[in-house]
C-alpha cells in the first residue's frame, strides 16, 4: 500500500482536501494520510506530521493563499514545515498552487504579514 501524505491549510482548503482524499482512496494500492484522521496524540502535532511524512511514499501539497498557523516557537507554518520535511526526507512531491490572482471559495485574507509570508512560500514551491 502506497502512503500519500496530504498537506495544506485546512480552514480555507477543506473542499479541495476532501476531493484529493477521495481521488487517492479511489486508486488501487494508495492510502491518504492526513491530519483529519490522526485523532488525539501525546506527541506534538508538528513532530507527529514530520514522522508521518518520513513514513510516506509521496507528499501532496495544496498551496493556496492562506499561510495558516505555525507551531509554537517556529517561524514557518505547519504546511511549510511539512514541505521542508518532505524535501529533507527526499520524498516525491506533487505541488498544486492555486491560480495567482484567483480567490477561491473559503479564502479569507489574512493580515499583510501572513500574506507576505505565504507569497514567499509559494515562490519556493514553483
């Protein structure tokens, strides 16, 4: 069974996450690994997600316009940290960027500081 880690901000991309999860589960021999299925854990979410990425075969990233939250004390968002973890673990990555200048359903503009951080992150994934 091929394990596929799904990463994105959840607040604005829930519908897209569901569509990708359904598509992965319809493929024979593939299983989607995503935060919605993790349940309560004693481990820190950041550490747990990075361990999950290391155990997966591939990571799928949906990169929208929202930066999202970051672990306490970290400079990067959860999604950005997951992207960096996949790079470090040399995992195959599929990156889907929302269209530039197109505002999708669920999008809610974050403060300028986070907007700028997300724009910089988007550039590193291209």
